[in-house]
């Protein structure tokens, strides 16, 4: 089979395409663009309907092998998939709401959906880096959950160092503990700033040729295509469980920040999964819904602090990919250099901003009326679905998945305030309270950060 090639969103000529190995190891393309596959392999309807009989790991193998063919042996990939996806992926029916389900992506070791991507990407990167015999430093900015998932997935992996930057005042205690208690090859920097400051420092490091010459760095943020491809798998999986015949197209409601999760749905759609519309609710960081409504894109600077804190993103980095898929070009600073087909985008995607007040009220109402436990991110997803159905009652009978992206116990203080009880802790979180923490505090200062990386790397 032909090797799949990946191009950078800044490479209009598509003159420097790479394989999945280079795309994963580089993270960001040298021209600062984001990698996308040159074409989307299609999965035929007969194969899709067969997924209802397959395990999650088997479906993951079917999807991912189309991108790794010629680079990674199928046997090896299948083992990696089985190893990465050893946990449950529950789908909980919503009583009285047709074929709507809650897709719970919170059963992995760090209790957020980011485990799905991080675990697969870590296995792929560690396989490729062992082949190369080099050392790699993974830089990751996190608003809370990415850092935990990535650090957990790479913890103890030989040849790889992980450096996580998180905004010290914007992550919950449990989110912090998930990163700072690992130790070993995982270094944590608590930045006295916002998520966007962390992300900006990481992006600057990637653009710093002096640093890149001295240090082999890659990214585990959703700018890495290795995050997005595994995130397409649960859409196939959910569809196969909700609608065995796939006669009707699905709705997915995806609570979004950096838009990596929704890009997973986009990829699944391009590969042939029948989708009616992708619903992309966001929190108070409403740059995208405002863009859809007005055609003017303006980043939210600084990003707004909301209760769904993993979505506090003022400028979603995956928009550059979305814009590309709709025929436009957005550069790395967030400027749209070439217009996209906005009407096509509006036809495919619906987006609204959900306030903290609505988020909290949704958690209370959904618990009282349906006995379904949602945390703030899942509540934003619920609200997105509800809002679409209120305006399009004809879609109320369509098969649908509302994504719950984190475990309610990660936000136990908020849940206790709203519902009067604390959600039960999954075992992975229960252990944290008894482990010791290790992290370095740092101001928002690129030179300090660079110096830190270079000294640490030479150890
Ligand atoms: C990261 C995260 C999101 C947002 O996902 P993006 O891919 O950044 O849009 C939503 N919910 C939770 C719990 C997250 O950790």
C-alpha cells in the first residue's frame, strides 16, 4: 500500500510532505504550519457496519492502519492499539431523548478524553524514537487535562523527556497532582500566567532554531497530528454502537477549546462516517461562534477563565486546520490569509457559547431530571445539543452522541456545591492524594524557559 503523506497548512505547493513518522516526531512543521493528511482514506459502508461487532482496539486498528501503512507493521500497530485501549468506553442512553447518548470518554488513567490520543501517540512516538536511537523532549502546554494525559502516557518511557507547562492559578488541585506526582522523566513548570502564555512559550520554542539545533523537541499538544487521528476513532466506535445500520446520519456535540476533539469528528466524517452536523459548543471563549455568525475572526485575548477550564482557549490552534479543509488559509498568528467557504462551514458546523451560569444550571437540571451526572465540560456539550434540537426539532430522533470529556470527580468541589454530594472517585484519582509533588514555578519569560530547557537537557 502507498504511504500516506502529510502536508503543512503553510505549504500551499505541498512541496515538503512527510510520512506519519516525521509528522509525529516534528509536531509542528518547520514552516510553523500544522500537518494534515494529503487525502482522507475512505471507509466503505459495509466495513463501517461491521464495526458494531468489533472491540474499540480493533476499530482503532482499522482506522489508524490507513495512515501508518508502509511505515509501521500492521502487527505492531495492532499490539499498540490493544495496549493503549484497555479501558471501558461507556455509552449511556438519554431517557426520553430519542437516540441520544452520553459518550463517556473519562475511563482512562487520567480520567479525561485526552487519554485516548495521548496513549496512542505516546506508543507511536516511542516506537519511532527507538528505531531512530535518538532522545526526544516533548514540550506540552496544558490548560489542565492534556498535561496529565501526556505525562501519564509517556511516564517512564526510555529516550523521552516530558516538560509540561501549566497555568498555576487555572488548574484544579487534582489536575495539578496528576502531573506533579509522576516525577522521573516528567518535569512540570507551574507558570504564573494563563494557558495562552504557556502555549505561546511552547510555540516560540518550536520556532527557535538555536534551541531546535541543540534539542530534539516535539509537541504533544493537539497541534500534533498524532493527537487528532486517534481522536477520530471514538466517533466510529460510538456510531457503531448507537446505530448499527448507519441508515441515518449522526449528530455529535463536542465541548471545544483547542478544537482537536472536533477535528477528530471532521476526520471521521471525511473518511465516510455519515454525520448530519457537528455541534461545537464552547464556553465564554467565543471567538469561533462569533466568527461563524459575523465572518470576522478575532482571538479572545487574554482568554477568559471559565468553569469548564480545559476549554479556556482564546485562539483555538486547530482552526488553521479547519480553515484549510474549507479552502482557506490561516497563518500561525491567527490571521486568515485566504478566505474559506464560510457557507460550507456553516452548513456542516453549529457553534454556540455557553456561559458558566448555563453550565452550572445544566449540571443541576440534568441530574434532577434525568439522573445523569455531568461535569462542566459535558454540561457545555449537553447545552450545545439541546440548543440545536430546540431550533431543529426534526433532528431530535437522529442518533446522537453528547461527549462527556472528563470524569465528574475531577471537579469535585464544583459538583459538591451544585449537587450537594461528591462524585465517587475512580481509583486512578484516589491514589493521588497520597503522592508527593514536584514542580518548578516560573514567570512568563521565554529566556528563563529556554535556559531551563537547555540546562535540563544537558543533564
Ligand atoms: C481538552 C479538553 C476539552 C477541549 O478539547 P479540545 O480538543 O481542546 O477542543 C474538553 N473537555 C475536556 C475535559 C478537556 O480536557
